[in-house]
């Protein structure tokens, strides 16, 4: 326990006692700051991106050790897409396109009128399953919650709240998320009431406050269940972070998509080719020797 406000990212997963409801609570302020700065997002794009990243972190409670979710939102408004890759241990990376939405005059123009959301679950060997549904709610968090409820047939409720501050080095002041899912034998009528309370003023007010102790999420559980005695069991914790999985070898393989004639010409001119990772903006430079080796290994 700590007597001071927590400044580190954290996530707790557990079961709400006697409700047959599992939950996840996450504070993702640090990883959101990293993502926003990495992609140089303006405030509007940053708000959407942070909510998507945090929703991805919350959904990681549905994964086992080696599994990953790839979540892709697509919209027909000024916002074109958000892509998130999340592992079971809370390592997340992503992209938002475009990274600047501040010039959009009307809120409805951001998402447009139609969208889709797809989720692919995979492990190191293969794709395990996938689902796609209409992103009819035109909100990254609500659309993901809807997909799990409809495509995966797991009733889900989710809320993510983000606060910003005028600080170019740490623009995200606080980002927190909370997710609930119905387990087998859950009373679905009672679950729906719990899910609705995630939008209540008392619950959302708590979500605007930074946790002052590690188990501050217990107050969220009590408000969500409308039960001052509600408790949790089967508790586990992780430390989520924005972490890219790119390597020099993976980015080297991108060069193989370039026509061989162009690669030979670059090598002959002793040119360097640079590949930039779209998740973290890391730049990998390959010289003529690297290009020649690639051409030799792909003959």
C-alpha cells in the first residue's frame, strides 16, 4: 500500500464477490503520454488514441499468457482508423490515423456516420479466432464493448476517462479505465444495472480522481454494484506499458517488398535505405552491404 497518489501505471483484475462478474481496473497515464508523444498527436486525436489504448489494456484480461489481441477500428469520418496490438501482460502499441484532428469543426465529422471494428486473437503460432462488427456507436470504447457483447457473446461494460493538462512533456494528466464482464451463471438483469451505473455521476466522478492507495479500485466496485459491502476475489495485477515489438530483423523484411531492381540499384549506388516502424517511429537504416545480403538470401 502507498499513502501517496499513485503515479505508476497499473492494472488489477479480479472477480466481484457473489456477482459472477469479472472486472479490470487500469491506470494508463504513463503509457498514454508515451503514445501521444511518440505519434505527435494533437489533443483531439490524443483523446481518442488514449481511450483506445486503455480499452485495449482492459481487454487483455481476456487473454492467456502467449495470446494477443489486434484491434482495428475504421471510420468514414475525418478519423480513418485506430489500430491497437495488446498482449496478456499489458504491453500495448498502436497507431491513430490521422494524428491531427483539431481542424475538424463539428464533433460528428470526426467519426462520420459509419464504421467497423475487428478483433483478432492470436498466439505466437497462429490466429486463434476473429470477429468483426459494425462500429455503430461511433466511440472506440463503446464500440469495443459492443463487439465483445455481440461477437464474443460476453456481456461487457467499459468506461475510460482521460484528462489533459497544458504540459508539452506530459500532456496526459490522468487516464483510467474500468471494465466488467458477465461470467457463467451471472444474473444478466443485475449485470445490466451494474453496467448502467458505470455511466452514473458518482462512478464517473471517482474516475476523475487519481488513486491515492493501490486498492482504490474497490471504491469503484462498490459504487458500480451499489453495495457498500461488495468485495473482490481472485485478484491479480500487472504493470501495463507502451512497448513496441519491432526489431531490426523484422523491419529488414520490409525491404523485401521493394522491387529487386530498385534494391540492386540502391546497392550499386551505395545508398542507405531507412525503414521507420509505424508503431513507435524507430528508424532502422540499412546500408549497401545489408541490401546485398538481403538480395543474396532471397535468390
